């Protein structure tokens, strides 16, 4: 059974189409109008082993906040939908992920209970790229994705000075943990309750 999903979201602020295949090859086609964010979502697909398509048009003339948030919500919803009842998945994953001087610890559980602990204090930094990605939106993007996907997620910054490196290590680490957690390794739902929702 294919673990795929398509999600559409249309508001007065954004229009978004997302598709995902959990058992893909890491191919991404991402267009949000925010190059740095596109790059992070491409990292999510590449290192997660997902095929991911994101097409978003948002009110970037106001700022990038609405687009970043709504895309993250849609990607999280697509991930949750593609997982279905989560039968056979490994469920838990964690690790430490470096990028040059930056080191980020990620732990997640596809529990069906949304909870995010974000322990990442970013150094002062100018917005990244053009249109600008405010580094403070990294927390909002990751939290929105995790909440929409109904996962428990802990993100801890262990070391780092370069904001780009810290954010990229976070997205790559999340990707690798998702790749591990969604892996099929048994037949039943990995919960004594019999459901993960």
C-alpha cells in the first residue's frame, strides 16, 4: 500500500499544494517564493528519503510568516495522512546531527500526541535570503510541522555559532529521524493501546 498524501490549503493569505511519498527517493520540487525555506524543505525530503512537492503562493509583500507557517502545516498534515494508522512503523528516533560547528540533538515519537520542546537559542543574525527568512521563523516552521503531523518532538542545540548552520542541521536532523521513525519494521501498530492517533 502506497504511503502517499496530497494536501491543499487556501486562505486569504496563502494558496498551497503539497504532495508526499514516504517511500520515495528524496526527490523534491519546492517553490514557496522564499529561497532559504525552499532549501530547508529540500533538505527535509533529501535526507528523509521522501518525495516531496510543495507549490505555495503567499502574501510575501507583507512578510514571509504566513507562507512559512501554512506550508509547514500542510507538510505536517501530508506526513500524518501518508502514515495512515502507522502499522509497522518504528515510531521512535533520535540522534545528534552536526553541520560544521553546529550540533543539534533531535528526538521524536510518532505518538499521535503533538508536543514540541524547542531548546534552541539562536545567535543574533540578519534575515537569510531574499525575500528574507527571519531566523526566528525556524522554530515556528518546525513546531507547526510537528504539531500538524501529531508527533512529539524535542530539539536541543548542543553547539553552534552560525545561524544558517544551526537551522540547516535542525532540518537535516529532523529528516533523518523521520526517515528512521517511519521505517516499516513489523506488522502491528507500535503501541500497547493498539492505536497511534
